[in-house]
């Protein structure tokens, strides 16, 4: 009986999670939130993406994956989120937040979903400066400053 209750609770939680989740897709260089375009996207290469505002076509976010010049050693890899209009850079080794095996588009969809969840960007694709400062405090590891070159 307890197993049935746990299973029913699990199904209820999953259905609520799926119901309230937002559909993020990148298609034809457009970032779509539930079918509405909120940003423009440009894949520069396998390790770099740029996101542009819909209002003035200004680059607001640049994502870059850094292998730290050690391609065979992945433990020191990190990514950089450079919020250009806010002059804020976030460097993190938490690759699980955006990682998706062999599909950078799915990884970028995961990135936008993460930024929406943290309220760094809103439903219209605009940056929230206050939430960006909190995001930086939570996730920035300041890797470049800590690494000797």
C-alpha cells in the first residue's frame, strides 16, 4: 500500500513539473519560449554561442566553452557567460547545468531554461540587473583570476 502511495505521489509531482515547465527551443537562429521568440541566437562555432536582443539587435550574452588548453583532460574545463550589456562575466565549472552530449543546441536550450529559472532573463528576453548580480554571486568561480598563465 505504501509503495502505491509513493508511486502516485511521484506521478503527481512529475506531472506538475511537466505542466509548469516552459518549452524552450532554438530553431532557425531564434530562441522560442512556448512558441514566442524572445532572443536571436547565433552559433559561432562548436564552443561558442551569442544571443541577441529582439528590441535593438544588440548582443546581450556570449557563451564560450573553455577546455583550458588541455583537450584530453576534462576536469579543468569550464564555461564563460559574458553578459555584454551589463559588463558582467560568470565563469563556472558546473557543466551539468548546460551539458548535453554532442548537441550544442540542446545545451543552449538548457542554458536559456536555467537563466529563466534564475530570473536573469524574463519572459520577453530582457536582462534583470538585480537577478544577474545574485546569479553572479551564486555561480561565478572567478577561474581566470585564480589560474596562472
